[in-house]
């Protein structure tokens, strides 16, 4: 690891290992657990790492060995139904009780000194939030890396199935804990059969050719409504609302869970909880690959400060973000940044019929940044049409880059995509001076459809002098319109830290899908999972639409 990742700290201790310990779960099921520890006399705090992905690579070296070398007991445990642990795995229903049962076991260990921290990425963040619902008094610090707290939002955006996410999570949950060979085999099968799976009619059950039987994935795909009783208790957002445990949050601009991190940061701040936020130039996976030196240093500093009484490694500001387009890090007092006690101002960029994007002189705060759902009819005589596109579910608009779980995530050149007839683009003039964006981006859309059912995918891009169009952030909303009248919907496009250089142009890209990132909208009102018949959709953009961009509080 030290050969791969430059800058990792020298080890402080030799490490011992106790594998295969058995911890009784809440119902008595055995939870298989490995214990890493410093081979040095004395008391050391404990880190709890609970994972459904096994206890081997990469968890053993990255969390077990590295943190034990730095002076921590590390308890690395397989969640129930995975990695040899008993019981049946469930996406969310057992983690809180099993975490507390593990806490009871820890109290009986002679090496446990009464000081506990938690750490881990992705679902390993979810189990941390589960423990934080009723935090034990020994819990003194948390480090949630590219973390999950709301399974519904992992699988759905405004009711639209995040198809690629669902398949890749199914792959990881079903196979990664079984070892490298089974996981690699399933990964190759899914890659070979991906096109057939995502274009199957009906979509339901098509994944079985690559993944086999995954009952919980069937359930996820069968319950698109966030209000369905199936999802009751799944979101752990409430864990942050009254938390007093110091919590470090780490994410990347292109992390598939970046919005969940921003949401929990806001809740922790409202609760008055000691918290820090690191936002790197990473995807969900690259944060713990290429970004690991920065992520490890941030995590270690937080844990030493709050578990060991060594605050010297903490940075002076609460927030540190990497600014894309400029490739620099910016230290901020809060997120989004504030100026003179108010949030960053928002300006609107308005599309024109000839494909231009004009900056409105007087910024209008056109509604909130909430997502769409069922569109609301606009008032008045109705806005005029600007442009239209025809979306054919049988030849869906492809997804290019963005906040994905796959290796295709991140910034990509969108030029070829934007040459398709089912993609609208509106492009601003070359910027006379740099423009820095720090905060949430959204779009206010006035649209009509000819079928009454459509998705709208909207993306902000940076166009350089060579014409490369690089995606910055994006979002999707599901629409139900009435007749031919234009309806309005506001689409959240995540938040960003990005600096458009002078001479570059801002581009607003609009389409009616991004496949296979999202399941195809059949255009009929039928479930995308069960639809067999597809209807092409005509989507028309009207005047009154605008791209809403935040301004950074730092002078450009």
C-alpha cells in the first residue's frame, strides 16, 4: 500500500490479529469478527467497522492494518448473512440492533478501554448512522466516508429507478463477501450481459442471468414510491438531527451518494454537532482508491483528535472542497458558503430559441431547489415553445459519466452525446472572466409532453476552447403533464465546487433520459420495471425555463 499510495504515515506499532471471533447478534446469530490491535503495552481506543462486503481485501489492509498501526484496536465485522456471519442479510432492518449487540460484546473485552469510534465508506457508513440512532455513551467519534443513510435515494430519483446503481449494489451485496474469485466472476457476467439486462422487456427479473436470485433487489425494484410501507425505517436521516457525536463527512463531487452527504452535513450543523466536511475530486470508488491518502489523513486526524486527545492534525476550517476546473483545494467556514450572513446569491441563465444561454442581469430566485415529481401547471396564458426533442425508449439517450457507482463515473466529454437529436443544448458566450460556483445548482423547467409522461434529465457542462463539453453536475425529475399546456418543475442538480476559466462557455444540456443510469420511461405511465410496450415522447421546452447557478463567495 505504501508503494501505491505515497504520503501514508509511518507505522507507530506492530500489529496483531485475532481472526474469526464470534459476536452474538441481537437474536443470537453469530457475527464473525476479526480483531486487529497494536502489539504495544497500554490502552488504545477502538474502531468498529461493520461490513457486508467481507473482511478480506480491501478492508483488512486499509482499515484493519493501517489503523491498528496508528494505535487503534480495530474490530472488523461481517454483517449478518454475509462473510460467514449467521442470519439473513437485509438492507437495513437489523443494523441498529446488531450494532448495539456488538457494543455489548465490546464492553466485555479486557482490551476495550471504553472509548469507541466508527469508520467506513458506503454501506459501512449506513451501519454507523444505525448505531447513532441510539448512540452508546462510549461512542466519541464517527467518520462517514462516501456514506449512505437513505437506501431509497440510492435506488430512486424522484421515483425513477437508478437502474445501474441497483444492479451494481446487487452485485456487491451478493458476491463481494464471498471472496475475490466469485466476485470477479459475477462482475464479468454482469459486464457481458449488461446490455441485454438493461434493455429487457420487461425489466423485472432480467438481472438473474448475471446475479442469480437476489430477493431484496426484486423488492427494491417493485417499490418505486418513497411513501410505500416497504421503505419505512430505511432512511436514517433522523440520526443526525440530535447527534452530539463529533462526525467527519467525506465525499467526492462525482460520488453517487454526494447529495446524501450534503444533507447529513446540513442536519448535523442544525443540531449543533461538531462536524467537518471534505469534498474531493472523486467518484464513489476513487475516493478510497486514488483519493485514499487524503481520505486516510483526514480520517486519522479526526479520530486522533476525538479519541486520543490529539487535535494538532485538525484543519482550521470546518469545510475543505476541491474546486474543479481549477484543480485547487479551498478551505471554507461552512457549506454552502455564506457571505454577510446569507447564502451564496443565485443567478439565472435563460435559454433562447437559437440555442444560446443568456445570463439574466437581475437574479431571480425562481422557487426552491426541491425536486419535481408531478409537475404543476403554470399560471397565465402559457409560455411560448422554445425547442423540442423526441425521446424514443427503444433507442434511449445514453448516460455519459456523472455520479455513478461504475468505472465510467466522473467527468467525461459530452460532445458526441450532445450531437444526438434527442438532446437539447443551450450555450453561453465565452466568459470574459472566471466564474466560480460554490453550492447547489438547480433548473426551473417549463415543459409540455404529448403523452403526459416523461423524465427530464438536465446537466451543467463546461465547454472549453476546443469544444469539449465536460459534465459538472446534473439531476433528473419525473413528470406527469396535462394536455398540451406547459407545466413547471424544479430539478435539483446537486451541489458543486467548480470554476469556469475565462474563455470557457457554460452549457445547459436537457434530455428525456440517461440510460442505463436510469430505467427508461416507457411514455405510457406504466411501471418501467414491468413495461413491455414503449411510446416515443415529444418533450417541448418553453419560455420561463432557467438554469440557476450559485456564485462563490470568493471573488473571481
